[in-house]
C-alpha cells in the first residue's frame, strides 16, 4: 500500500483546454475525446500553467444557474443557455459544482494518499511532473480496478460479506437525492443533480415505483447549438435523444442494482463489468432503498485497513 502511484501509471498525452476557451468549445472537446474532464491551462509569466480542471458536472451546474433565477423558477430558456455557452469562458466555470477541486499530486504520492482522497469524495486526481504539467489523470474507476481487481489485499477479507453486514452505501429516503421521474424536464433533472452534488440519478417511472434508467451529468456531453432545445424535453425523451446522438452502448445507461443480501464480491463484479460509478440497492419489491458509489467502496477500504 505504501508503494508510490508511479508504479501503476504510464505518463500519456493529456487532452487539455485553455482558460479562454468557451464552454461550447469545452463541451465539444470533451465529447470528441470521450472524456468527462480536462485540465485547464493559462499563460502565466510566459509559461503555461495548469490552473484547474473542468468537468461535465461543472457544466451541469452552470446550465442550472443559467436557467433558474430561484429554486421555484423552472422556465426553459434555450436561447439564454446557447448564448451563455458561446460567451462564457472555461476559467470562470472550473469547479463551479464544488465537486471537482484541483488537487494535483506528484508521482511520488503513495497509493494510501490516493485512497484517502477518493474515499472522501474526490473523483479524479491529476498527477503532475516537476514542472506542474499534468501527465496522467487518476480516475475513481482506474483506481477501483487497481484496488479491487489487481491489488486485493484490503479487499480480500471483505469480499464475502453482504452489503447489509458492511453497512455499505447511502440508505434511507434516497429518492429525494438520487432519483428523478421520467416525465420531469431534463433541465429540472440536471438542476437536481447540481443542487444535490451528485454525478448521476436514477430515473423512476411516472408513478415513482420502478427504476427505469439512469441520468448522468455526462449526458450533457456534445450538446451544441440547436441541440440545447432537447433540455426542454422530458428526461425519458432526452435519454432517447442522447443515445442516438452519442451512439451510447446500453451498458453506459444500465440500471445496475444489488440487494442488501448481495456480497461485496458481487457488487464489485457488477461495477467492473458495466463500468458504472454507482449501484442501486433494491428491496424485494424492487423499490430503491440505497445507493453504493465508488466513493463508498474506497471509504470501506480505508475504514477496514
């Protein structure tokens, strides 16, 4: 566990944005490269310096703030958002969600340090060289696979225990935070994501009794120009449009679930096979009673090491 992070990464070309780029450029950039975030560089004293990260959750938050003057107001304003994405600069929106702080680490950082950051809610960590240039971005999924599939020392003693035995995930009245109805407007759903500081929510049917899909902040990728009008569609209509637009595989939108009696080993395998960042806990009537995120899994390793 004390081995440096350098042992698991391979420095690679990092796709980055400039501080003066527009949000429209950034959205298109993320979609083109099929990434959820990018470092932002700015010219400082004739040297390009990384000043932070921007991700799709920041853009979802910006969209919400552009559309809503108050929490009670939900009038759809396509032209305002389109204009705003054209003129707003990337620098002003970095970590607008407050869920994507810039926390760079050197290659000498230990795996334990990384585990501690991910276990407290950080979603990605830029690894920087001696000049402060980003050479790799550690994602939660990358390190999930490392700790749970490749280096399983901490995971092994826990794998046969159930979700209930481990008290894993967020429980209780989770619908208010982690779910929206299929007939809500997409922009209202993105407001829900931004206001609750989560990266995705479950989509419930109109009776709020059945989970039928997942809406993620990443679904905003690639919506440009006239496509902004689809945010005025219902969540279900928006998801259908997004699948056609991005040609998504079904796995990306899978409703992956477990029960309280499911073992941690099964939870890990389901996440690994479907590449999701959260798994819903369902009861015997298939009502949602909780959510397990990658953050919860990292926190579990920290607690039981």
